[in-house]
C-alpha cells in the first residue's frame, strides 16, 4: 500500500471516529435528555456547554490521534535518515533495511542500496587501480634513480650536466615519495596496513621531531622551540607516529616565513596526550580549514609558496591519528599563526 493511501485512510478513520463521537454526544444531549426532561427547547447556554465540554476533548483526541498516526507513518523516514547519516566512505557496505510495507519508501530503499553497491564497487576499483599503479611505478622510478646516480658519479660529466642530473634526481625522489604515499593510503583504505602495537615514549619522538625541525629550519633562520615536553607513554606503532611528527614538522617549517618561529608542545590531559605544533606562517583562511585534510588539496597559501608537496601529508597524518584512536585538528589565524593539535590516548596502567 502506498504511503499517501495509508495516510489518507488513517486520517479519514480519525475524522470519521471523531465525527461519530461528536454526533453521538450531541444526540444524547439534545434528543435523549430532552425526551426525559419533557422540554422542547434547550437554552443556548447548554449548547455552548456541550460544545465546550465535548467538542474540545473531541478536537484534542483528533489532534493527538493525527499526530500519533503521522509519527508512526513517518518513522520509517526517520530510520532511513539515521541509517544514511551513519554511512561514510569507510562503511559503504552498510545497506538500508526495507520496511516490508511495499510502499514508496521500500522502493527508495532499494534504489539507494543499489546506488551504494555501485559506489562501493567504484571505490574498490579506484583503490585497486591506485595500488596496482603505484606498484608498477616503483620499478621504473627505482631504475631511473639508479641510472641518474650513476651518471652523476661519472668523471667525464660537466658541471652543467651534473646540475641538470641533480635536478632530475630531485624530481625522481619527489615522484617516488608521492607514489609511496599513494600506495600507503590505498593500502590503508583497503585495510591492508597493520599497526605494530607497542609501548612508545612519545616525548622521545617529539624531541626527535624538534631536532629535525631545527635542522630543516636553518635555511629560513627559523627559531624552533620545545615549549613543554612531559613524559608520556602510548601504545602505538612507533614508525607511524614518527612519520606523523615528521609530517607536522615539515609543514610547520615549509609554510613559514623567514625568521619565523616553530613551537612544539606535549602535555598530558586526563587520559590523553596532547601534542601541538605551532608556526608563524601566513596561516590558513577559515573557508579552507575544512578541506585541509582532503587528499591532494593544496590551499592558496601552499600554491603561492610554491612549496614541495602534493597535498597528501595531512591526509596521512589524519589516518595515522585515527588508526590510533585519536583526533587531529587545525586552528589558524591568518598572518599570525597556525596550530595543529593532536590527541592520542595514553597507555593504560595495566600495559605500562
């Protein structure tokens, strides 16, 4: 039965029931009691009392009944909405349950499930293409890297040739890094990346990232500070956390200004460890902040700075943090500072 037919029948039933109830009350008051009392007319005040004491409750029943029936009729729509809200890029396999009424909602559910199946298939094909393409690209890039290095070591090459070859080598290394990042993200999407769970002294990793940032910031004369570094132990993959901190340090240095400042901080907050990396670069406009974790997204500031990168660093950082049960966020004041805040769960006392 269609929704509009079911609603029409329910509303007609409520209206008919209310009308019969009202007619019954009026018949009793105006006919039955009138015969018993032997009077031919009723005062207008009594008719007003009938409408007040019987008409208003009848109208109330009508309103409440209509509201209840409408809520019951639209409950499948609410359930459909709640299910759709739970679906995102990581759980495209979820499907909407049919109501079994054979109405328009069941048809909409079937169409939506078919669309989700097609989307899941498309995402799977994209992941497989990325995995295969990155795998196939690694071999020729490795060969090109070796050949260019061999030519650079040749004694008969001129300074101009060595300079050209050095530029080629930098581009090959950049392409290799992009391919590696794409491969890692594709494997992460497919659930093929295994994290090694071990106790890690996060403060040691932060100090290492701080030292790396000092070296990277020397050409720009950056002041790199370690504001606070409390002892903290987490259960995590050391290699991935090291990669996370290097990405954040690299961004803080790369998108900065000469004689600028980079500040690292680590402190414990309840059952979490909070890491902040702040730099004094040009900042990120507020309208671009929601997209900074999108893959291959580079804001206007990054394009103007002509900094190396392809827009995958923050995507990888977000995945690493999420894989460890944490959260990462960015707050920026244009032309003042940008702060990346990472929260990770501390190791439980039993595991420490």
